[in-house]
């Protein structure tokens, strides 16, 4: 079986090099090793190294999971700056992750978390 090699433009090559550099930077800022990222994405460390160096193109289908692990939006991951209105809309990625974890708790524990949160917010409003 022959492998299919598709030529990409210089702009596309530069995009993937920059994407890889952003992945490496965000991974390091998050305190995640290449091995940990590889395990989270069910890949090899060599694949992560190739993505970060721009030697391999990150599949589009991987971007949402990669962004979630790194705690950023897909737009931020690919280098797009969200508009000020978009940045203010919705919870921050880390807060969103916490909400998802809370949603996975049993209803009784969710209720407890809500009570604690409401109490803290009421104290802050005073």
C-alpha cells in the first residue's frame, strides 16, 4: 500500500508549525508533560513531539480534545483571537471543566456544592 503525500502550501506549513509551538507553550504552562498529553489523547509521545515541532499536522478532529486538555478554546489553540464579546460570554475553560465535573456528581452532592457556592456569593455581595 502506497502512502499518499499531499503537498501543502508554505502558509499551511507555517500554520502547523505555529500551532505546534502553541501546543508546546500551553502544555508547559499547564504543567503537563508530553507523555501525559500523549496518554490523555491516546497517542505516542513521538506523535506529540512531531505535532509540537510542526513535522506532523494536528488532525482537525483532535482540536477540541486538545483545547480542553490545555484549558483553552479551539479558537485560542489555533491562534484566533476571540472578539471581546466572545471572550466575555460563558465561563472560562477551567471553570467550565469544574462545571462538567460537578455535573457528573450525584444529585445530592451537586445540591451541596450549589449551597456552598450560593453562600460564598451571598457573602461576597455584602
